[in-house]
C-alpha cells in the first residue's frame, strides 16, 4: 500500500509542474494574438502567483482541518478549471478571470504535499518527488510546441487540462490509500503552530528571503527562457523557441534525479551549496558571447541542474530545523515567500528587458543566486543557536 501511495504522490507532483511552464513557452505566440507588449506576460504570471500566495498562506489552516488527499484532489480540480479557461480565452483580459482558480490550485497542494513528504519520507524521496515536478514542467512546453505545430496555443492549454484531469481522477481513487497510511495525529496537525508563532522562530525569516530569491530566479527562467532565445538568437522557428522553454525544467529534473541518489549521504546543506555552484557555471555559459544557440541552451540546462536540489532540500529541512509541530506553518510561509518572488520578479524583469534588452537576463539571474545562498548561509547560523520544539 505504501508503494502505491508513493506512486500517487509522484503523479501529484507531475500535476504541480504541468501548468508552470505553459505561459512562458506559449507567450511569444499568445502575445501576437492578443496584440500586447511582451512585458504583459509578467502581469499574468504575477496574478497567478498572487493567488498562489493566498492559497499557500491558508494552507496551514487547511492542513489542520482537512486531510492532505482532499486538499490535493480539490486543488488539481481548480487548476483544470484554470487551464480550460485559458484555452477558451480570446482576449488578453479574459486570462485574468481564470488566473484565480489557476493560482489557488497551486499553493495549498504544494504546501500540503511538501509538508506530508518532509514529515514521512527521506531527503532522497523528496528529491525524487520534485524530480517528477520537473517531468511535468518539462512536458508542458513540448505539449505547447506540438500544439503550435498542428493547431494553436489554445490547444496546448486544453491538452494539458486533459492530463491534469486524469491525474485528478487517480488521486481521487487513491483516497483509501491515504487513509490507511496516514498517522491521524500527525497528518491533521491538530496541535500545529500558526503563522505568527512560526515567524518568531530563529532562522525562519532569512530562510524566507532565500526562498524568495531562489524562486525569483527560477520563475524568471520559467517565463522568459523562450523569449531570451527569440530575442538574442536568429533563425529559430516558433516551435523550437517554444520547446526551449523546457531547457531549465529538464535541468531541474536531472539535478533532482542525481540528488535523489546522493542526498542521504551528502545532506541537504551540502547539496544546496553544490547546486548553487553548478547554477553559477550554467549562468556563465549563457553569458558567453558565442555565435549560435547551443552554448546558451547548454547553459540553461546546467543552470537548471544546479537549481534542482535547492527547493526540495529547503523544504525537507523544515521539520528538522524548525520542529515537526511548526513544519506546516513554516512550509506554508516558505511557499508564500517563494510565490512572492515568482509574482513580482518576472514582471520586474519584463520591464527591465523591455528597456535594455533581454540579453540582460543572465545578470539578473546571478543577482538572485547570490541572494539565495547568502541568506541561506545566514539562516544556518541563526538555526544553530536555536532549539526548535
């Protein structure tokens, strides 16, 4: 039963990744259809992330009152509604109606699943699961690419909604497995800490800032990688540009796959340090002034590989660093902080690139990589002097 449940959780993590890269891979074509500037992608991304912040902040309360499996099924349903709504949008403003379910569906399920896995499974399993997030995030640009080749961008959203619906049905059918495997006292979190209490724990705030910085860089890659190639490289078809949106996601999946085999031996902190170092190498490759697009493409894959272990490692450390009683609240805060970075920083970059050119993207990524590792190292010093419950 435990193995079957883990397989279901794998599929749920695929569903988390599927919607995240559609906007970035489809935007060059969507922008033309809607007749809006390229920077307007940032407003859509910001709105989705804002709704996700709201969802993540209420997640600790939901986890206390509802079981994880119920949160998962309902949240996936919301993303299906959002995806279908995007597929039928014919005007730019219509997207903002459907960003509400699109975003609300992501935050709670992300926080609930990460809290569940952090409490019940090893770092290795956490990395494998987030690798499956990368599978979903890598697949959707190819879905969009195929849709652009034989139909239209609307069909890319529609096909992704079909896959999400299948995963939702699978999760709904698995509810008896969750009930047989869950520890009621632990799972429902009846004595869990609240948001205010979690914010007072030493090391939480710098960890939130680090998470903000990490997701600012990651989300910028998600949204603007395809546009980077369209704006800096010549003689690339629309289908290829859309497919290049999966480069970072492929790297994320690779980084998390490798980390899954070594994380229990190396530990979460060392994994993060190695990952950020690899990310820097990837960004430097993107910056190299060489002709063609191969070096930059490799750079995005390497940067994604370095990013791979950072997110799951920070989440997995939450019960250890801040106590199991506080983990749901801390992870909810981490998700909210992450999505604040995802909300505002791709939009900020949209305006920067419109003013100075999209070639500035590698410098932008370096800034947030430095902030990420800097605040994490500071958080470790704070946590070492604290004694979590």
